[in-house]
């Protein structure tokens, strides 16, 4: 398992928790978790740095070790 794939699965799992918390009427917790996810994604979008992906890369190997653009060529 590589870091980027684990990161995508982690985001999907967290969004599943948001749905679960909303479904069992824990709206405040669902809102806070959704807000946390949104802030992390905005940080990633504006700075091209994701703290959770950085931490995952310390534990798991990167999927694309040589190229920063996720395996796509820069033209």
C-alpha cells in the first residue's frame, strides 16, 4: 500500500463517519468533522502541501517517488 492510495481511503472513511454521525443525529460532530476535512483540502489546494499526506509518507512509501505530479509528465 502506498501513501497516496492510503490517503484517498482515509478521506473516504472520514466522509463515511460524517454520514454516520449525521445519520445518528450527532449533527455537531458531523459538522466539525466535515469542517476539518474541508480545511485540510483547502490547505492542500492553496499550498500544495497536505499535512496528513506528509505524515503518511513518513510511514508508507509514496506511490510516485520520482515525480511530484502523481505519475503525470510535466509538459
